[in-house]
C-alpha cells in the first residue's frame, strides 16, 4: 500500500528532538529511522530541516472561522475543524456553552453523527478530527458564570446529566462547579462511565475541592479563569480553587495560553508546580478565532451574545472581562516558549499531555510507530507549515 515519507526533518520523539525520517502507511506511523528509502509508489515530503511534531490536541474549544459548535450544524462544525487545522490542531474536543437543553442536544446529536461517519470514512475529514466532546455547563456557579449565560444555569443532577448526555456517547469531559448540590453524585456517575469530571466556573474552597477529588473530580477547566482564589474571613485566609489546583497532585489543569488570560509569569508558575505532564494547553477559542477583529457572537447565532474581538482577545461588550478567546494552538505553544518554558515541554503540553488526560495516549499525542499519523510541520519561528490528520494532509501553507 502506498504511503507518505516525511524526510529530512527534526522529529520530537519520546527522548527529545532527533533528525529522522517518518513513514506513514494506512493512516498510521509505520516507521521512524534516520534514513528511510521510499517504495516506488510512496509520496515524499521533503521537510528541509523543519520540525515534525505530534499533532496538537485541543481539549477545550468552542469555535473558529466565523462558526461556533453551538450553531449545531454539520457545516459549522466542519468550518471550525478546518480553521483550527490551519494552526496545527489535529484532534479537538468541541465544547458546549450553557444554553437550553434543546440547543445542547442538537449539537451533541450532530457531533455524534460526524464522529461516527468520519471514523467509517476518513476521506470525509478535511480538518481536525473530533476526538470527543466537552460539555461546559449548565452546571456552573452563578457567581463565576463569566461569559456563560446565567439564565440557563442549573444545579447538577444525575438524571439531567444522563438525559442530556444520552444524545452523544462521545462525551469525554463534563465541567461542573464542585460545590453545587449534586456535583459529587454526578462525578461518580461520570467516572463509572469513563468520562472525566472537571471542576470549573466555581467558587469552591480548598476544602470543597478536597471532597470533590474524593468523589472523582480530576481536572480543572481553564485554570485561574472563572474560579475562586484565596480570600480573607475575619483575618483567616481561606484557600480556593486555584490553591487546590496547585496542592492536589492528582488534579490536572488546562491553561488558556494566549498571553492575556495568564501573564507569562503565571504560566511559568503553573508549569513549575504542576509540571509538563499535568498542564495542558487549550485555546477556549470562540468563533472569532482565525478571523479579523470585530464583533462576533459567542455561542449560537440564535441565542448567543455579542462580544468584541480586539488586540488579540475576545471581551465582553463592556470590556469588564474576557469572553472565551481567539487563541490557536500554535499561538499557545509560542506563548509558553516566550514565557521561558522549553519548546519540547510546550509541544508535549499541546499533544502528549492532553492525550493522556483524555485517555487517548495509545492512539495519538506522540510520534511512535503504530499511532495515528497526526503530524504538524513547524518552521523556525514555530509557524505551522503543514498539518496531517490520519496520514492525510489537511493543510499545506504552500497552497494558502
């Protein structure tokens, strides 16, 4: 069977960067060696010394290219997947926003159909693959709603969770404020089904997070954003979510590394404490990602709210806070490197770490024979020159 040989590159392997060739066959990495002779029918891509790294995995993304996953249509979902593939994302987790049940289930049904259809026929895929779905809301704390619509916030219950998630068996992550009544039972229910209970949009104290961890919560959604930190009560300091995120080793965190949500110093602090294996880079991107600055709808066109994209960030109309982001994964990697973190660690936090958090480390996230051929070619300035998903080139900068 004809394959594709990526030659003359610098590859990020398990033990670091190494000059090598990589052969793809049948959508998977077939062989990695210093010099591979292609078969007569193999295509050859000369990397000319560029880096070839594992495809980026974005476990928290709402939209891009003018579309939002909450639009609910196949066209919108494919637009977002194509947009983020231009920036090196090979697997993404479409993320919901707080909305009425009918809007969430409509999206979940469309995502389910696309996931199963593209798995049967990968040739239909022309952008990043949908790895699984992240449900963010409606089980969030009103005091930490951020840009989420408070009109649709609810207390969590297993019955509601089961009814909503019944529309899609591909849900991997559910964000819940752990201090809400019913959160613990929901975390246990999700864990039994192999999904990841995540803490976010929360005013929980460290003590409440400790209880939540005992119930199965293992991840924090957009660390620092929309979550409590230390406060004083009659002189006593009460640690919050942020402090708990640092303290509990079993908890992984994700960071929006656009350089605005967290300054370089905080990004470096998170990495210093949590380490490369417990800190994932995410975009939390909305529909304005990959688009000119201006006014865009956060959430669905039907019920979303207008936000302003300016100076590389998305803001609420009164500019009182952020409203998602317009970050892309390549920008996140460059931001982390600019913060003083080694490139190798930055790339792993964009690939191997989210793969492990999502339980897909045996399929993708590294360059290793047998794994999916999800690859990104980077130039010397860490700009994306090519994106490969399952062995198919879905973006090539030479073609615009």
